[in-house]
């Protein structure tokens, strides 16, 4: 039986809330192992992770963890609740240690990183708009295939104040962790 369907364009679809998704997981209707995000009420399955994706994510995670002060948590695929009908799970997130993961909202997130092997257009368009609209402070999209990063800063309701493309040789730095330095060429 297929686990995804094609969009029923032109027809109304039922939107879900975060609370309804949690209730379905608690009831066993949706497996907690299922990899998806809730985007403006729609369940969006996440694709498989390829080796380039996992390698870059792991290297970024190790470097960020080494540089991060104890007052910050480096989260891996941690749910961030942007609204009553939207939650996302970036590959890596950075947030205050005092917060429990189920309390995370957009402005609490110092940095969200999406490593894209097959989802680059999606991460640069829809996901970038969502992160900006809900106040995530900094957002990176790392293209695992081309080894470039798109650094988004200055969230606004309509998008980002600035987006900078960084090459594999450029140093990536995060405002929240000044000690962090990373080059994609080293991943």
C-alpha cells in the first residue's frame, strides 16, 4: 500500500494541527519512526538520506558541538513548532539549553541547518520562507552535491534580509557561536 499520494489540486484537503499529529502518534496511527514534517497543515514525507547528506551533517554536527558553549544545545532533527499547524525538523538546530525540545518556537532557534541532497529547491524556497516568517534567527541550506551553502540572515515576515552563497572553500561562521568555523571542503 502506498504511503504517499499525489496532490488533489483543485480539491479541498483537510489540514492537520500539531496536536492532532501528536495524538495520532500517541494512538499508534502514525509511527514515531516515520520521517515527516507538518507544513501548514499538510503532512510532507521526508526523503531518504544519502551518504553525502549524512557525511556533511555529521561533520557539521561534530564541529558545532565542539565549539558550542554549554548554554546552547545542538539539536539533530529536533522538532521546531512554528505554528499550530506547522512543525519542521531541520538536520541541525541550535537553541538555548534551558528550553525543552517540545517548547521550541521559531524565535528560540539561533540557527537551523538543512543539508540538501535531493531537496534543495524545497529548502531554498518554501522552507526558507517558513523559517523567516516564524523568526528563526539564522538559516543555512547546504547543498550536499555541489558543496555550497546559502546563508540566510535577518528574518522578516516576507523573507530574509540577506542571503549569501558560500563556496566549499569559504569559512562558514555562526553569529550565536563565534568560535565555530567550518569549511565544506573539509567535510
